[in-house]
C-alpha cells in the first residue's frame, strides 16, 4: 500500500510532514508532494488547495505520477445537521457534488455519464478511519463521530437560506465542504480505494467564515494529525 494524504490547507495537515521519516519533496503542478514513511506506512502528503478542480487534479497526480494505491482526504467542514456540532468528526460513507446540475440532460446531482449522484467511499478505508477517529475522540472526552453523506461544491456555505434549500433536497446531508466529492469521482473512475474525514469547524451560517478560520488555525491540525496517526498505526 502507498497512502496519499490530501488536505486543502496547510493547517489541516500540520505536523504530518514533520512526522514523516526520510521525507523527499517533489514539486509538480504548482504543488509540493512529500513522500516518506508515516508510522511505517509508505505515504505521500500534499496540499490540494481549495475547490473541486484543485482537489481532482491533486488526486489524479497522486495516482498517476506518485503511484498511490489508497487516498484519504482530511480537513474541516461546515455542519448541515442540527445533530452535528463543532468539534465533531464526520467520516463520509458517500459524497455528492451539491452544485452539479445538468438538468434536463441528467438528474440533479448526478455526475454525467456515471449514473451516480452519490459516490460511495471504500468500506474498508472508511471503517478504519472511523475507528481511528473514535479512538482520538475518546482521548478528547468531547466531540462525536458521525458517518454518512458529505456534500462538496465550489461555494463556501454561509447563507442559511441556501443551506435550508439544500437540506430539503438532501435531508441526510451531514456536512458541506469544497473538495471531497471531486476526489471521490477521481477515485471512482480510477478504481482507487479512498476515504474522506472532516472535522466540523462551523455551522455553515453567517458566522461561518470567522469560526472556520479560528478552528483551522487552532484545532484542525491536531485532529488531522492524531486521526491519521491512529489510522497508520492500526
């Protein structure tokens, strides 16, 4: 196995490269890919930057150029469910591109020519991620683990009215972010097992931007580091 670890922002991956044994840095496509050993697992870490196209390019490069066999996307997200709170962790069981709408050619949310609107994660990877997250949350003595649907779109969600409309269309939606479903499509098309794990940073409302930046700077890196550590050591 060669594990690819993607995050959108540096704060969401802080500490992982420092923990990597024998790191080797490679510049490609305006990104720095760092290859080495994470707790004895052959790994490549990279920052995708924000958005679906950026994430898709990064995931494709990990597979095609760096030969990764499994991918994990780790970062933060906004809650879309009253039962999902800041500090909770969501492990995706499936992902949807909530801004995909090719009607009337295809149903809303369906990725054209795939027949899918919800792209499933790999069961084994997600199960292992959930276990890693659960062990970390037990040490925190706060925060809950959720598993279910995550939505991705090229929109920072901070409008309660827009969120309410989206939730009406996708009642089981737990969180929104800007990259995961693009990685899901790449991995589906290339046949690569993958998982997406998100720490809830905000409630996707008018305070989202302030809450997001504070959480990313002060909390997100600790969550990501410890969950990936638990994953690799399992």
